[in-house]
């Protein structure tokens, strides 16, 4: 199964600093999940501008971890939110949530394997 | 008296900015030159100056990482007056420990609300020897800009309370109101990928634009471009 992130690009990005990577993955786990929860709330309440803003924040956060696939999922939610497309935002966020979870799990496993 | 124990004691008790306590310690005949590390849960414009006045050698935002705290204590005990600090949830100033070997260190104002993005940006900038002050939102960035000089501002666009576009407009308006002409270069940092975003930033008064995730080569190239000069870590040829 292909990795959700580019391992070599990520290690270069963090200057091979595993402690730094572990810290930031931990932050993604807590803050990223919190943003995802916020996003789901915005989707459920039909607040399209909030959907766009939150997805944008998630996209920026995820982009640090060299995962274009998950970044694209967040972008799709952002686009739908900014376009006021509630149904599209709901559908896209349903794809983003498992994508983000999988990324967090993969990153955490990667950090453990290198520690 | 074990000086290192005193340092630990002060650090543990400084749960907020205890300027009076530290000033009292400074007046003591034995502890006047006591190396001091301040642990604080918040930061605001002017803290850095007050710390310097009180002879505080390092200021860390809580929760401070164990390794960072130890690193700072070791530096302070070794007699180095400036020490590393860490980014926290509120505004914080970090002072680079390395003397840049090539190019002048810059005073950078980093306006960014996302903690992960802050951490990555700090890593890039600190390694290049630049001094970074962090603002959690646009309003704090304007306040910090008003309170102290910066060579360049790195501005996120989407932030709570005041976004980067409004913060830039506010800074430009304040610049116009000043007696002497000043222009602090402002570079947008954004994860936007929409057409017209760059123009929107320039229209607000920004000088440059870098896309997220921020990459050090592109960041320093853009900083060098807006400053019209090479900078440490970038256009002068130094490697971060």
C-alpha cells in the first residue's frame, strides 16, 4: 500500500530531526483532529463560510507533512465551502476525515519506527 | 549556595510575569547577578524589553519542553545572556543563539495562528539565525509592529480576530501617519491556491507572497527580493 506521505521529502523538510517530527505529528493529531471536528460541526450546521475557513486551515496544516493526497481532500472541502455547495462540502468532508486519520496513524507509525 | 538550584526555584515559581519578585532578587547583595530563566504562560509586546531590563537571560513559554529548558539553563549557566525560547500559543519572542556567519540576522515578525505552521516556520528562521517574534493573530501583529521595529513581516492571511489583509492595511495606514517615512516589507504566507490571491495580497499592501507549505529556499529568496538584498539563509548564498 502506498504511503500517504512522501517519506524522504518529509525528512528533508524537518532536517532529519526526529524529535521535531514527533512533536509536530503529535500536534497534527490533537489540533488536526480538533479542526476536523470543527469542520464537521460547520458542515452539519450548513455554515459554508466556516466550512471553507476550517478546511483551509486543515489544508495548511496538512501541507507540512508532504501529503498531497490528504491536502487535495482538504482543498476539495474548502472549494465546496467557499462555493456555498453544502452537499459537496458534506461529501468531501466525509472523504477527508478518514484520510486525515490514516495520515496521522501512518505518521505516528513512521516516527515510532525511526525512534 | 548552589546557584543552579536557585535558578530552578525561580523558574518554577514564575508562573506569570513576576517583575517585582525578580527586581527584588536583583537588589539582593548575593543574588544581584543570579542567572534567571523565566517561565511564563503568556507574552505581550514589551515583555522582551522588560526582561532585558531585569537581566532575565531566557524566557520560555509554558509548557516548555524539557530539552529546551535544559538547553537554556546550560547556556545561561555557561554565561550566555541570550538564549533560545520556544513558540507558544500566544505571542513570543525567540532570540537566535547562533551568530550568523554570513549576512545580517533579521528581526522577523511572524503572524500565524496555526501551531504546526508556526513550528515549521520557526525552525527555518531560527536555524538561519534570525530573531523571530510570533503573533497569534493580525491584531497582535499590528500591536507588536507598533511597539518594536522589524525588518520583515511574514503574514498568514486567514487568522482569527483580524486577518492578514486587514493587519497589513492597518500597518500601512500607521506607516503613513508616522513622521518619518517607513515601509516594513510584508510577505504573505498562504495555503490558498485560488486565482487572484496574489493580487489580493498586493492590493492590501503586501510586498511578496509565498505558498504554504513554506519552503526555506523559496522563503529566503522572497525575503531577499522584498528587502532588495540577500539575507542570511537565502540570497547571499548561505545555506540554512
